[in-house]
């Protein structure tokens, strides 16, 4: 017999109330100062433990690898982005990037020496660096930098051959999409969270097209720290989509599940730890709209920070300690008879605060 069942109801209610009061009091107390908050999350709750460790693992990985992955370099991407920003400044400085040009050339040399490095990334970096050396006052730069750059570039004969330089261009020459605001509004309205799908495999070609469109989303310093793990086999899809909460009742009919993950190894410091979520979410939104244009529907799925879910996902995808799931996405061909919640939205008047 358990104690709960023999307690009189008023006493049970009293205990529940006292417990709630105690919790409120402890929240009030530990939220008074940052030090107390840290004590709370050190001794009374381990909710942030995994995130803390992942951030430190990310810093360690960055310090060791300098953002160099198998075929892409975060450091190179970030620094080339910074140099591009220097090149578009009005007025452009005669000399810039002095604090990081040496590291950039180092990253370029390392990438150029690696045959499996993304040749398009390398071409972009090479074109931008070439423009940089043509634009700055060379005589004020360490002459070795240009020599090292030329050597590394000549050592990579496999760079994609195209007349188009991967360098800054004018607003006037930018692509203008033939999409009216009415058409975009229609697309945004068309995209709704769909949870009932036809029992039909999702085309990989379409998924790849959609991911290429998603990758055009903005990303802090153009690092694109995310990856898409796609389970397009129904059994695998169900295995993954059942891991988070929030999919009960429809998990069994989702033909394809995408797990959006992102890697904290892209950042040397804690201050950028939220970028994985921001960049991941921006790409995920663009992915959902892209899927719509390809005749596919989707439903974003929350990734709750629950230790047992995290452990299951890490095991299922064999994720390194620096990689965190951001969210999941159910994808498929919407079932004509499946219903969709109305989901009333807020208006601009409710959402905007003009700042005076
Ligand atoms: C971050 C995020 C997490 C979500 N998680 C779930 C989920 O776990 N299960 C689910 O059925 N829908 C989930 N949704 C879908 C929302 O319920 C849905 O976007 C919202 O009700 C608005 O409907 P709409 O997407 O059709 O506009 C999630 C949406 C977002 C953006």
C-alpha cells in the first residue's frame, strides 16, 4: 500500500500547495542574482548540463581544428565573408583585415592542400582574396602573404572553371525574382503544418532541390553550421519522429523525417552559442517554403531539451558531442482528406512596436 492512497484528501491538497509554494520561493530566491542562478543550475537542476558541455566541446573543437571540417572551413568562410564586407565598404579602406589576413591565408593554404575540400568554397575564397590583394595597398602588407596565397592557388588546379568571379557585385546586377507580394503571400498561406500524408516515398531529387534552396537562407558570417539528416525510409522516419514528444497520433504516417542539427564546433566563444538555433531555424523556414513550391508539405516538430530524447537522437544519428538537434520536420505529399488546424495568426498591429 502506498502512502499517497491512505492520506486524507485535505492533507494531500495541503502538501501539494506547500510544495508549489516552496517551488515558487526557491525560484524567487535563486533568480535574485546570477551567482544564485548558477548555484541553482549547478546543484538543484541539471537542465543546462548537456548544453554547457556541448558549448565547451564546441570551443575545444574550434581551438583544435580552427573550424576545419572534412570539406569545408568555418574559419575560411567567416574570414572571407569579413573580407567581402571590407570590399563593399563605402568608402573602401586602403588597408583592412590586418588582424586576420594571416589566419585567412593559413586556412586557405590548408583547404587548398586538401583534395576533398569543397572546390566551390575554395574558388570563392580564392576569387575574394585575389580581389583583396588587387584592392589594398600591397606595399603596406607583408609581402609573404601574397606569395603564400599565389602558391596555394596555383597548387589547386581543380578549381571550377567559370568566367563568373565569386566576388561582390552591385545591387543593380542582382537577380530579381519574378515573385509578386501576392504570390509570396499565397505561398505563405499555402504552407501550413500538415500532419497527414499519402503513403508515398518522397523524391530525393526534390529533397535535394529544397535543401539547395534552404541553404540560400542568411547565416551568421555565412557559416551555415547546420546539417539535414533525412530519413526517407518509412521505418527510419518513424523511429526518428517518435523520439521527440509532440508527434503522438500521426508519427506512424510520416513518410520522411528531417532532423535539422547544427554544430557548436563552428564557434570559438560562448557569445555565438545561439547561432546554431538562429541559423538552423532560418534555413528550416526556407526549407519548408521550398518544399511547398515542389509539391511537398511539412510540419515542424519541436526538439525539447530532454536528456533521454537527446541520448536517443545522439545514438540514432551517431552525433558528435558538439552537434545539437535543432528541430525535426515531417515531410511528405499531403493527403487530400487530412485535416489541417485553422491556426489563427496575429496581425501586424499586434506584433509591431515602433521604436521612437
Ligand atoms: C518550433 C516548432 C515546433 C513545433 N512542434 C510541433 C510538434 O511537436 N508537434 C506538432 O504537431 N506540431 C508542431 N509544430 C507546428 C505548430 O503547431 C504550428 O506551426 C502552429 O500551430 C501554426 O500552424 P501552421 O504551421 O499551420 O501555421 C511546431 C512548430 C514550430 C515552429
